[in-house]
């Protein structure tokens, strides 16, 4: 089906002004929320080969920490990184005893900019504004909040779109295998650099929850509280199969060129493959119930569904999400971070998951989403049950929504207050106890 035949229908849509092609918002239909769609086919000729942040771009609120300078940083899989960088951001002030630090760990396609409005260097704004910030559950007026872009990422930390100091060219497909465990060790170096011996809490959802859990297993003495939302102690076969399908979409794009596309001109990068991967991901991040409620089989375009270019509303929604994504992400990075999630297993070289979870010694907060078929509730309850068996304090919240795995983001109001109470309790107990 060609997208080129899609025709606009003035008067049905209200125009939104965004960079790039023109987008529109469909009118609200009863209890269905307004949804943004493509008004016209995306102009791929205007897309950069990579949506990565590069040196020379506006840094925004990023700060940078270098590691592996004096000697190479050894990686779990056997490679190493030399002269590498972590991009991170902070909010609030570290108190005199360095006891109010909270580490926020981002999900697959997010970055260090967890909080804030759109601005230079951060055109999309913060990805967790409903959770963090002034007056929110994790308030920088009380806590020193840190969020670091994962190494392997594309928003300031060393990754495939960075220059390899050994060759003077882009790492591209030669970027070494980096694991979540590697990133936790790197973040531990960052914590020491910032004067933080232990975190009051480490917080994350999905891949961020994997990172938070790995923190509590690798450095139990440096984590006073763990918040792991919609996550798992080890990637399952189904999660790996979804990831593999997305990576295969990227690799199948002829313009991927084996990963060597950074010098390609606008419109000549692997957009098609990355957009396909994003659309596939959006399907398993959400649920049948939500898509039926919001889209059903409707099309806001008049005309016959047999016309060339006809699109169902759900198709235009996925196209919209995909087009936004390729402007802020990188294809090689998608492969690296996606594989990083597949490799996640807190039990690796520790005698299995159950044995590894015995290392966690701090209170736990978990949350599940009723409609999450990607990270179903039993995976969070596995973590909770392991700690319950040893008498460690645990809290579990069930987010009741039809928005699927993304429910921990879309319905943060159902979990953020309880997380705030959990972290406030950790801080109170710490200072009353005088530890």
C-alpha cells in the first residue's frame, strides 16, 4: 500500500505545528482521547541519517563524566572502552551528608533528560515530568536527582555514533557489547565522582527497572531503596523474540549499510528499518484494549478504504510515532541497547536469579500494569516474593489501565504518590535512625 496517495481533508483535523512534516490531531470521539496523526506522508528526504546527539550540538542541560581515561574500562563480554563518556543531568542539591541522592534509570529509548520543558538540546522535553520535578513525587527541593544516559546510547554518552579514539572513525557496528551490569559499574564511578557513596533510592521502569535491580544486586551496600516498575530479573524468551524482530527490521534496511551510515546525507539513512522497528515496538508496548478504544477500525479520512493511500487511524498513529522517533534516535544504538535488554539476567555467573536476589538487602517497591503482556505481573512478583521470603519490606502497586507496558509512564498518577511516600519513608528512617 502506498502512502503517497493519502489526501488531506481540511476541516476534519486541527493542525499542530511541529518540525518536519505537518501533523494533525483527530477530534475527540466520546471517551477516546485526541490522537496525533500524519497529515501527509513523511518527507524522508529531510531526515538526518541519525537522530543522535553529536559534539557540537547544543548540550542543553547535559553534563559529562569521562571514564576509562588512565586505563581501559573492561567490559563483561570481554571488550573494553577507553576514553569514554557518560552524559548525565542533575536536579536539586546534594545535602551535607550526601544522603538524599536518588538515581533515576531510563528505559530503552529515553535519555538523561528525565525532567524539563522542551528547550535547546532537549527538543522533546523531559520523559518523566509527571513523576519528577518541583511539586512532584520525587521533588528536587528535597532530593538530589541524577539521571545518566546509558553507555551505548546516542544522547551524549559513548555509543555507536561516537568516535572510536583508537581509529578516529565512528564506532558504528564495531561498538563492543555492553551490558546493563557494565552500565551499573560505570554509574558507580559516576556516583563516586559526584561524592555519593550510597543512593537513597534507585528508581526505574522497564529497562530502567532492570538497571535499578542490577544496582541492588551488584552493590547492595550502596542502595538504600529499590523502585523497580514493570520489569523483570531476566529477559524472557518472548521479550527476546520481540527484540529480535525489531532488530531484524533495522538490519533489513538496505540503507543500514552494515552500520556505516553516519556520513550519509539527509534522507539516506536507515529510516525505513528504524521506523518499522519503532512501529512494531509500539504495538507490544500497548494493548488490544487501548487500540480498540482509541482507534477501532476507524479512519478519519473520508473515502473508500480501497483507495490507494487509505490509512486506518491506527496506521497513521504508528507512522506518527515512528517519524518522531527517527529524529531523536540512532539505528546502531537501537541494536546495541535492544540487545542489552536481551542479555539482562541478574543471575548470570551468580548461581541463578533466585541466588542473585538473595543479595538484595534494601526495601523494595514494585509496580505492575494490568494490561502489560510484555512484562506481566508475575515477573515483578518474582522479585517481590524473593525479598518477602527473607522478611525484607516490600510494597507492590497494580496500575489499572489498558495502555499496556507503557502504563507506568502513561498512568504515572496511579503509582507516583506511592513511590513518593516510599522514598520519603526511606529518608525519614535514615535520619531518625541516625545511620
